C-alpha cells in the first residue's frame, strides 16, 4: 500500500515542492484521498487518527517558542473540547509568554499570557500546557456549558482531579474569567459521559436545584442494571439527555421509550428527557419540570442564554 508522503502529515507548502498546486490538494481531499488535520495540514486518508499524528501535524506549524493551549492542548491529550461546529475550523490555538512575538499565520490562533514553567509540558517535541493549566484555561475562557463539559471530560480521562482544579482555581489571581472557573470547578464530575449530560446538569444546578448523581445505577428485581444519565435517587427522579447522534433512529427511540416506561411503571422512577433545544433554547421547561417533580421552585431566569459569549483573551 503506497501512502502519500509515506503516511506522514504535510503542509500545502510541502506539497507545492512536489509539484502539487493548492487546487490539486483540494481535489485530492474531495476525492477522499487526503484528510485535513488542521488548516493547511493534510495526511493520507488511509492513515488512522492517532495522538502521534496530531502531534506531528501541530508541530509542522508551531514555532519553537509557541505553546499549544486550550482546545488544541485538550485535543492532543485525546479530549474533544471544541465548541459545536468549531472542530471543523481546524485552527490550532497557541500561547506565548508576554514579551515573545506572536505567531503571524492566518491558520492559527495565538495569544500572550502569563505562564510558568509548572504550566508547561513537553510532548513529542512540542510545548503544551499541562492538563491542569489546560483545564483551568478552558474553564476560564469557554462559554459556560462548554467549559464544564470540557472539564468533565478531562476528569473522566483521569487527566486531572477535581480537588486539584478547585484548589488551583482558588489560588489564581487576576486572570480573566477566573470567577467563572472557580464556580464551574466545584461542579466538575468525571462520571458524566457526554457533553450533553454536562450541559443538562449545569442547567439544573444553575436553577438552584441540587447536584444530581451522574450515571446512577438502578438494580431491578432480576439483578439487571439500569443507568440514568443524572438522578435524584432520594425522590426517584431521573433526567436524561437525548442527543441527536444516538437518539434519532426510530429503533433507538423505541428502546428508550420502553426502558423509561419500565423504570416508571415497575421501579417507580419518573424520568425527564432533555434535548439540545430544551437545554439551549429560551424556555426553562426543563428546570420547571424537574423542580416540580422534586417539590421545589427553580431559580429563574436562566443564567446563560442561547448565544455563546465572546471568547476571553
């Protein structure tokens, strides 16, 4: 099997040396021969994704003094922290220390920041913020629900510990967005298995409802285990997030309905179903419904709206 550039990532500039024009590269991608890893960086489409491939790709466009950070650092650690839709922009993020020159390339994002030697690791010949610093930066700079889901994913992968993040956030002074980071750090739960579960949980907590238990296990009379995304076991109220990826097929929907009917009729659980619209839409029906089942009143209006805030520097 012959691989383009021996299966290694390459830039459009390198391709030009071989005689490929930018148009040739675009055509090869459209035909499925190439896969774009980053803006201006490609690899043979037959080569599977890997951490080493990601490192090789980022290293091609990173100056020696630049530090991969934020969503790009998380991506290199194997975590998808990109905001919905932005994973397709393929623009890596870097930071440089104050006084160092920024990267002047249209295909990358670069900012200046305070960073100590304890905040940086070396990975495959590339400077990268540590999992701790990466998580804190995501908590500070991302839109509130995306920040929590990213931190949950970092904790789920055992890259960080909640207690360490809480402590470090309390010690950071003068950083933009640190108030948000401190609030969200206290909510981190590595048991959450999807971004949707994290967004949904944040809606409930922000409505002044108790922190639900993530991935709560229910054992029925036959010893079978049923798992709820989030649960308030003391009142037998469950809340589940039905995302578009795994809950739009009619077979999946029928299975979900039968499962929830059994939970209600046989085991006495009342299950509220959340969707992207009920979490991000303008109406607080989700909070009202859960609160009513718990005999509570939710705190409204909602704290975060439907449009992302501007990303902090």
